[in-house]
């Protein structure tokens, strides 16, 4: 046993996959202990950007600190590279500005050229009406960023009026009411990072339960069909072929839809995925058992009068155990992906108490996160699903290298 473990951890692929998986598992376990918040708590609003949010009231009431900084240049940093390129494109085509005079990296100079030369009424041949409107909106944004009008704070009655110095700054550490969203908020105003960690844990649970169910069904049927043979083998293979001919995902969708939305919980979803994912495990285990059932140690066990159950569990199962472990790993990965696919179709777990990776993707699509540019609502979810599947498949490949003599280096 020690020798096998040593060989497994000598596989580079297995070690890399194992490290990735363990890091994610530790994150799922320890993050809720450090951040004791309900992952479904609606703290913010629709797709708030990642960052730290502070109380405006506390900022006004805190002690100001004067810093000699060009605040206008700082505000101009809000212009994106795409907007700067659009400004340079308009200036060269319609503003009679030479390309050599434009430096996109110098935002202040670019804005100065824009303010001098941009005219919405200029001849803009070749531009669509929508593009003209886009340039007008960009001009309004620039005017707002460069606005140097005085800002005042007044009391409720408007009697006391205090001017805010543009170079007055507040120390964030002195502001008690603040909230950091490392990955922003989702469509419901929930902290994406906290929700993501919780969702990853639930998806892993679904993958584990469905993987165990599918592997157990496939193992039992494969062992019986392969060893007993005859009519039992024909019957098992007949059922297996039916499940194989009809795509498992189609069966998964049909069963999930027939169950109904109200009844679909996390465990029921895992059960549905498990009972539709066993055929390929059955076929593979059966082929392994057929190659083992006539070996000398099995025949010797038969001659000794050992029963069916003992022969299967003591003389055959140990020889297919390594394959069963690899099948379980693949079934877990497949279960996580199946849940994500179902949830994206609206057929996943119907629950308001927990979220899954698939449900997070479904919500992001439903509320048009991709169109609005709220990347933090879906890209971290995609990366999490990818990393989990990648790590499990790497571990499976590493085990295959160890237990399959043909693949050993």
C-alpha cells in the first residue's frame, strides 16, 4: 500500500491536480470560518463593481486632510483605453489633428485636444447615428470628469453652507462604516466571493453524491454482469445499451423537468444525475471482470467452495479497485458539469437557501451580466468550474499513468 501511494505521488500530473483541488477545498472549508456572513445576504445592489465602499455620511463628518494633488488628472483616469482610442480616432478623422500630435498615454493632453477640437455639429461623414451619439455621451463624460465647480455641504435647513476643498482627502481607516467586495456583487446585490465559495461547496457536494451513486450502480452491475455472465449479463447489457443509445444529458433534462421545480432540491438533483450517469462505468467494469473471472486465483477460489459474494469482493474487486477510484473521480467531475448545464437551462436545484455554480451562471445570464460588462458575476464562476474539473482530470490522468502499465514512463 505504501509503495502504491509513493508511486501515485511521484506522478507530476496527479500532484498538480491534487494541490489545486486541496487548495480549493481548504478555501471552501476555512473561508466561512473567517467570514461569518450569509452568502445569500443581499448587501449591495445590481452588479456593484469590485472595490471598497465607504459611508458618504462618515466621509463628510470625518476630519479632512489636505493633499497637494492634481485631482482633475486623477479623475481623468476613469477614461478607458477604448475611449481614449475612440477620441484619438475622431480627432484624426474629423478634428483636423495630426496623428503625431496625439499621445494616448498622456490623458490630460488628449482631453485638452478633445475640448479644443470636438464639435458634435462637424461634418462626420461615414459615422452612423449611433456612433455619433456614442461620441456625444463620451464628451458629456469628459465634461463631467473635468468639472471644477465648487461643491458645498449644507444642513437640513440650508442655513449653514460649507465648501468642500477639492484637495481635501479622508483617511479610509478612520471611517468605520465600509464594505469591501473583492469580486463585486451579483444581480441580487450579494457578495460574489462569499457566494462563490459557498456555491463551490454545494456543487462539490452534488458532484460527490452523484459520483458515488453512479459509481456504485456501475460497479455492482458491472461486477455481476461480468462474473455471472449468461442471462444476467445479457439483461444488464440490454439496459446499459438503452441508456447508452439515448444521450444521458437528454435523460437528465427529461427527468429533471418531469420532477417539477418545487421538488428539485440539491440532493434530488444529485440523485437524478447519479442514476443517469452509470452506463459507461458498468461497461468498463464488466470488461475488466470478464478478463479476471477465469484467472487461476479465481478458479482456485471456486474449487475451494467460496460463494459468489466472497469471490467478487476478495478475488475480483481488489484488482479493479484502482479503476473504480479513477471512475469515481471522473464521475464527480461529470456531476459538477452536469449540474452546471442543468442550472443554466433552468432545471437545476430550485432553492433560495443555497446557491450552486450553475445557478450563479444562470442568474448572470438571466440578468445580462455579459452584455452589461459585469465580468465579476460570471468569469470567476467559469474559472472555478474549470479549475475543479481540470484538477480532477489531472488526478485521474496521474492515476492512470500509475496503474496502467502501457502508460508508464
